[in-house]
C-alpha cells in the first residue's frame, strides 16, 4: 500500500476542545481546534506512541504526502516512516500543529468566537509550556497515558524537554535535537530584529492586517532572510554560494548581484507566501521566553531534577544558533541529576538546519536510540 | 593649548575637486568636495603623513572635538593624539570623509550640479578603489607624495590594503585592522538583508526620499540592528545583557521585554537620526564588491605581489564578522610574497567592534609598530 520507506498518502485530522485552557500569560482559550496526523498503529498496550513536536515554520505534517499534491512531503519525512529512524512499523507517531501556528490549528487567522472576527492582534501570547499542555490534552483524548518518546528539533526539542518537566510520568524518553535550555542575548536579538521588521511593515496594521485584505509580505520576507542566515553555517553558505555572481561582472547596482542575495530574497518571498506574520511574532516570542531554569533562579540542575525520562540529545558542530555547547549544558545538568542520557555531537556542515537533513551518522544515532526504545516497549 | 593626550579642538576643512574622476562603475564625478581634518604637523620632508580611512558609519572626524560640542569626540580619538599609538607629536594625521558618505563630502544628499536636485538614487555606486583614488588626489593637493602609513579598521582596513595595491610606491606602511580580503557569502547576506529592509521602507521612495521630506527611519533602524548584532560577539552580548528583563517578569507582549531588545532598538533609532539610507546602501555595496584577488582569478598571493609596503595587521579573537582567519589569509599571502609583515591576533571579548576599543594589548602593538615607522621617518 505504501512505497518502501514512506508512510504514503496521509490525511490530517481535526480535534476540537471545548474545555477552557489557562495559558501562562493569564489569558485562556475558551475553545480551540488542533490539526494532527498519525502514522503507524497504536499497539494494544498503548505504549508505542511517539509525539513529534514542530519548530518555527513546520506543522503537524511530519511525514508522507497529501493526495494529489506532489510537493507536499512532510517536514521530517526522512526521519519518520517504515524502516526509518523513527520506524512507523513499530511506533505510532503523532504530529500536532501548535495553537498560534498558521497551519490549521487555532491561530491568529482563526475566528475568535467571542468577537466573530479573526483573532489577529488579540491572539494570546503562547509559551512552550502552553503547547505541552495542549499536546497532553490531545494525548488524553487519544487514550495515550504515557509516550514512548516525545521528540523534536530546535523549538521542538524545547517542547520535548518541557514534557519531561511538566509531565515527568507521561514520557519515557525525551529526544531533544539541536536545542538549548534558553536563548542567548544574541538569539533574542535576531528574533527581535525579525519582529521589528514585521511590525514596521505598514501592511502589518498592528497585527490586524487580515481586515485590510493585505499581508506584511516585506516585513515577513526580511524576517525570514535574517532567520535563514542563522539556520545555515557560514561554511555551508560559502560552499553553496561563495561570491558567485548572477551575471558575468559587477552591475554596480543595489539589485541582486550575488547568488546568495538571490537565494535569500527568494526564500523571503516564498515564506511570505505561506506564513503568517502574527504566527512569526508568537513563535519567536515562545522561543525567547523558554527558560525552564528561570523558576529555579537559573539553576538548570535543579530545574531538571524533576525529570524522570531517559534522554537522547544531539547537536551539530556547525550550528551557531544553538551550538553544541548549549546541548552540553543540558547533558551536564542531567548527568548531575544522575539521569540516563545519550548524547551525539554530530560533525555536520549544515548549521542549525542539519537537524532536518538526511545525515547518515545522525540518523544512525537516532535509529539506534529508537531501537532501544522499541525493545523497552516490547518488554 | 591641548589637553594631554588629546588633539583638542579641531575644525574640518573642505577641498573642492573640479577635474572629472572616473569611477569603477564607468560613471564619473564631474566635480566633488571632500571634508577632511588634519592633526599634528607635516614635517619639512613631507614624510610623516598618516592617512586614516574610515569604515561604515565614521567620517573624517578621527580625533579631537568640535568647539562647543561636548559629545563630538572623534571616532578613533583613543588611537590618534599626542602620546597615543598614532602620536600626533610625530605624525601628520589626515582623516577624510569618503564620497558617498553622509558627513559632508559629496554624497547622495548633495546637490547634483547637472540637475540642481539632490543626487538621491542617481548617486553613482562607489568602490573601495574609487575612494583610494579620491584620497590619492587629496594627497596630491596636500603635497604628500608618499604616506608614512595608510591605516584603517574593517572597511578602513580594506582601503589601506587597496592603497598598497593601487599606489604601491606611495605608501610605506599599510596598517589594516580587523579586515578581510573579501566578504563571505554570510557577510554579503547580512548586508543584503539590511539593504532590503531599507528598500522596503515606503519612506525610501527608491532613494529619492529627500524630495518627499521623509526619511526611511524604520528601514535604517532595522539595518542598524542587524549590523550591530554582527559587530558584537555573542559572549559580549551575553555578558552585557544576558536575558535581563526590562520589568520584573515576562509581560507576554511583543514590545520590549528584554534589555537587549531595548538596547538594539535604541541603537537603531539613534542611527536613523544621523545616518543616510542611500549612504548605507552605497557603503555596504562597496564592502560587498571589495575583492582585490578577483582580477587574478581569486589568487590573493598573485594579487598582493604588486604591494611594496610593509604591513601591520591585527585581528580580534571574538570577531565573527571578519574573523582572525580572514586576516591570516592576508598575512599568509604576504609571506608567500616575501613581504615584511607584522601580525597581532588580540584576545579580546568585544567582537568586531574591538578595533575601536581602548584595549591595552592592542594599542601597545599598534604603538610599537608606529614607533618603528617613526624611526624610519627620521632616518
């Protein structure tokens, strides 16, 4: 039915929640909808479920494709599928779109039932902790008491970490890749420049641009260009683009002269086509706020003491956004707590984006770890 | 007359050039004016002149202060003055504002004599090589056949290097600090995002905003925020700001929450007050284009073969914009050419901006090198 290695054609599902949900900010959702997808089969013991958490510009669509849409491959299809590192022949894998995102779950573009208008600027600020609470409710409804693993990369890795702290008994393994226990000043600075570019765009209208029939495309484009630079390594950009020109010689203009400019502007434009500006603000703010050690006066060892899961962490040598040292902080704090932790520091050229790439050493490490999880599930 | 260590009160001078100047782009200036300052006295042999070249947001105002303007200290006052590393008791130091800049020399805000309107978008694209030609004409008019040294940091260092290649017999020493033989793809990418932010601002009007009585302040602010992040080291930002909040707790907003956001937005605003958007485009483009090895098929050794000067280079360990490895490329290419080269790699926390700081080890190295130059001048 499915091609080898692919989960094949998939269809997202919608689940509606009518019980109010309190958020970290003090605001609350009266009701909300979640889009999610599942791959593989939940076993009779309901013990083989793996939750995959998404990062900034991804969604519930982790693996497979949509009927009739050739270019609709899931964002982590190289990781999740039959015979893949997260093997859907053994695991029941769930991808869920977080509220605030722009891919189908309740977000700034949704109609606020209280006003009958799109949320826009009135959508509440959400945190990693809020998302984990939302995901836990979805698990309740799906009848999953405890996940074999919660996994994610970057912001997704923060959610996996937060699961281990918010619901220590509901997660057997935490798989956190290319992540950090908190953003640095430089990380926050890049986010803030991106947000400023969006807020500056006259088409943003304070977040209520939907009502004007416009979209802050230029601001979103600049935000994406900045983000994109931080996702790639300098060496990777040098290798891919170097100083290659679009034309034979310098044109002495402020248009596109270098290939890297063409690439970045194209990425910015493409992003502006499909992404929502309010979502960009919301998700970068959730990144800024994540700091589980904050409640413990900055002491990460103390913060992680409540975790009961076993941990797998991976980082990538050329990732300067969330450098290996940031993963090592987590590893060291876990070791100080005598937790079971596996750590892979992968020599890879692709910077932060390496976590999405099909790197054999990286994937072998993840596959080996999920083999171990599968043995525990069977046991 | 002057306080110890300071050149004291200074006054800029203007020089007008009426002979046409051909530019790298094929365009030309029919005439132009330069603002410049001088400190110290030219000796009888006219052999003690030092030219200081400025980087992106600096000018001819290198040292001293303006009468009645308390906060008008020159941008490299810690480097240039009596008893300072570049000792004005021994050297005749010249600072000159490059055309295209916005501090008094002919630039986009100037009136184009051909049209009677401000140049705006019609100001020609200028290169490092063009600036060096302009500076050489100024030297001619000042009766300086040969500089004891041409020096600069960052983009200023590129001009010093280019002097050694364009006028090999007119420069005894090239002092190039925190510089690079060419921008990387990542460097160009950051410049392009900054330019895009400016070009996107509706108040930019394609570069002719002067005629509309507006200024693309928001675009300039974002450009400066991006630039500023690249001038500082991650460690320095962590030290200065960390995750410090403006208020006691998270405000769950997209306003200013973290101190680093407040700092960056303030820097952006301040920059938008005094800087010109067209100048930002022009100067970042000059940075992009600089690549003296390009004419030699990328072979820097071959490109530097024509240099006859002696060289001093310095770089800073935490500079990730123009990292020490970039200076080392130049040093190695000079050594391959059997040139006399001194290189200091300074362990400093301040990133790219370290070249402007009053770092004792850095300043001692520059002072020692200028002692040597002074001995040669006397000999």
